[in-house]
C-alpha cells in the first residue's frame, strides 16, 4: 500500500515539474512594467519574412511616461495561442501625458522558423516597459 501511495505521489510530482510556466515577458523579467497602459492592436500582416503588428498605446494613468520606453509583444502561430513563435519590442521616444496615446509597430522574424508559414499569426501579451 505504501509503495502505491509513494508511486502515485511521485507521478504527481513529476507531472507538476514537467509543466512549463506561462511566460508573458518578452525581455528581461527585471524590466519595469509601466502600469495603467492600454493597447489596441490595429493590424497584423506579413512583410517579406517578418510578421508585423501595429497599434496604439495609451497612458491611462496619472503620471507622465518619459522616453525612452518600450512596447513589447509575443507572436503566436494562430488563434489558439498554444505555439509561441517568439517576441520583440520597439522603442518609443515620445513622452505620454495622461490620456495621450501614440502609435507603435513591432516586427518579428526568426532564423529557426519560416514565419511565412503562419499567415494567421496572432499577437498577445502586449505591455509597456522601462528597460533596466
């Protein structure tokens, strides 16, 4: 009986340790996330061997966001958001006062994967950061 309990406990532990953590961070987890931001994703498209996402970022907070800050996003193969291709960021060199917004464009390409195979790609996990 003890052997069966130990075996089942071991299986549960192995299964739990094999699960990959959900990572919504493109760059360093030490970067400082800018709170009170909202994002719109206006369009996505293929451009040569790159995936491109364009949208707007808005400062919904009470503090001014000062340059240089970054918008980052993760790129996925499709709307299931199961297979992640990778991520990238773009530098924003304009300040944003409360209520203001600006445009952003992020592109992604890969030496490991031909991203042109994923014309229905999706973008998720958009955030604004200050790099540390």
